C-alpha cells in the first residue's frame, strides 16, 4: 500500500503510440485495443493510447479513431493522444481523448525533419490548437523534443529549453515534457536542467521522456527523480524510437523501470507481474524480440532450483 504519495513515481505508458510507431509489421487494430485494455488493468494512471498524425507520415498509427473508440476506459486512467496540428486536435477531440500531446523540438533542424516547419511556425500552430480546445475540459501537454541533445545540431542550450517552457506556458499549455529523443542525456545534465525547470513547472505537470539509446535511461530517471521530478514516460518491452532521428532506439522499458523502483523502494502502484506477462507476449505480437531485460532475466525474487 502506498502511504506517501509525494514520493510516488508516476509512469505514463507510451507503448501503444511511441512504441508501435516505427514497427515495420502492422499491428491489427483489435490487438492495439487489447493491449491498451490490458495495460489499463495494470495500475497506470496515464496511457498514451495513439496518435492523430497523417497516415502517410506514420502508417502504423493510421487507426487512431478506431483505437480510441474501441478501448474500454477505466476510471482514473487518462488516455493521451499525440497530435501534430489543428486537424489532429479536431480528430482527437472527436475520439474523446482526455489529453492532447503537442510536440516541438528544441532543435530547429530536428523540428524541420520531424514537423516539416520551423519552431516559430510550430508555436503559431499551437496557439490555434489552444484556442480550439478552450472550454472543452481537455488538457494540453507540450513536449520539447531533443531537450538534451540533437543528432543534427549536438548540444542544446539549457536557456533555449527554458524559453520554450515559458512560451508553452504563455500559450496556456498546462503540462510540459522534456524529451531525450535520441538518448543523449546524462545524469548530471538531467539533474541540472530538471531543477531549473521545476522552478517554473510543478512536479505534477512535468514529465521526463528518456530513451535508452546509449544505456543511460534508468540512470537518468533516478537523477530526475532525485531532482524532484515525479512523472516519466516508458514503453512496455522498451519499444519505440523516433522515425525522424538517426539512431533513436527504444524508450526506457516500463517493466525494467518499475522493477528498479521496487528494488530501491520507490512506489509506483504498477502491477509488475502483469507487466512481465504482457511484455513476454510482445515477440509473438510483433514478430521480433524486444529490448527489455527483466522479462528475459526475471525478478530477483524469482528463484530457481539448484542444478543437478
């Protein structure tokens, strides 16, 4: 039982969107819905269930409406949709998404590759989305891609990130996500930037989105948590990656993260045995092995008989 909610680490499960977006094999709509329904039983309060981007850009997620209309929504679970523009916001609201996630890069070069526009154009488009959803009760979250480094431009100035945080808040965007799109962050960098951002954003409104591209994903989670962050994106099995960033391998693995928290005494409220069951079913669903470690090795408490 969780007794100190100020210490809880909130995991937002992103495998149905970020995890599946670069899968080469089409995952049937019914299978997506089943996965989300199973995740809804695992104790998550937030699930990024799909995307309303152009089917030509991300064909793996072209069934966003069918997915959102087909899932069995659980009380207390926020179902998030990624949207690229006003048209995406209109589709997401029609499908009853609870929260819309908007994305702009701190890097101009990556934003051009990912969104086909400059950052200034993205911000102008966000203003239209804010106006459209006003009064609907739907929350908005603004993600800052390449926060900790860009594969095209390299290091990103921290003041640049803070300027974007300020711009999002001035538009009326409530939530902020700092995204390590290609796994370039290190723990000291994370600690420093998170402390600065938390002077502007409450822990309840800040999300950290790490990738494990260079093996530092869980280290960065601990650094951010100790700096005061409490909400983190993760993907079942360690799935995912950005299709518009070279070398962007998967997100941090949900079951590996929940296991880390269990081992060091950080409460999450997530059903780890159920996560392991779901993760071990991913290879059959996707046709390949997945990066997560815990599903292969088992928990520390999973003991074995002595060899004969």
